[in-house]
C-alpha cells in the first residue's frame, strides 16, 4: 500500500491521504507500532479519519514525510486493542425499518448486529463518538432522509457501513437500533473517551 498523497500541514504536521478506511487502519497500526518502538521520531499525535491520517507535532517533518511515501504497511489483521462490551436494549425507533431493509425479523436483526466484533476505525462528529467497522457490507443502510433534531445520548445507530453510539444528545440522521447506559464520554475519567481507534467492541442484547 502506497499513500495516495502526503501533504504538509503548517510547520509541524503531515496529512496522509488514502483510498479507504482499511488502508487507514493498516497505516495507523503501523505508525503506532513504530512509535512504541521509538522508530518513528518525535510525533505528538496520530489521528486517523475515514480516508486520512494526521500526524501532528512532528519534530522532523521531512524525514517522516519520506518514511510515509515509502511505507508499505501490511493489511490490518485482527485488532488486538482492548475489548469494550456495550450492553444494548434493542428498542430503537428505526429497528423495524432496518430489519425490513435487511429482509429479516426484528429478532434476527438484533442477532445480526450483535454477531460481529467491531473495531473503532476513527473518532469524530462529537467527543467520544467512534465510527465502528465490522458489520458485513451486505448490511449497510442509508442515513435517514430527514435527520432528527435530537437523538438521545446512548443511542446505538447505523449509517452506511458504520455503527456508532451517540455520547450525548445531538441532532443526527443515523438509523436508531437501541440504547445503552454506558458513558461514552466522561471528563472525570482518564481517558475521557471510552472508545478510541483500535478498541474492539461487542454489543450484547439486554432486556429493558
């Protein structure tokens, strides 16, 4: 895998543009592994997104840019990050609609969603919101045609190929499957975000 582009951002940052989130996951893991071995040089932050990886606080920008342009990280295999279980009550407003899109019963839709082990590919949208991959492509669903003005905190939702959990009440257009009582963002906790890139996630069905 060769990055599509490596761009300088300001004086001490680099932005790597990639083709998809699978390449992002591979490069992010490769960079973190080198960082842990102190083989990357001084880099303060590595931030993955849907198709980019940002390196900020880079001491030697030219050297790291040259490394990135020749990087050949292997494809990401099974994630080895910590596992977070998300107990979920599957009573979301869009559960029936998602089940119909999948051509299954609501009970089967719950089994489909709780089957995979997910991985946080990147974070964004709101503090503590992780974009989780792991649901098979056949179960991708569109966003709602009309977003809701308010989605309750803890809502477990789908959009495209991603699953997410709303860390706080906010507008949103994702399909709502259920809800969890877990605190996704807590400034009194270190780290404040429960979900971070590389964390593995399992959803478990709970009774209301």
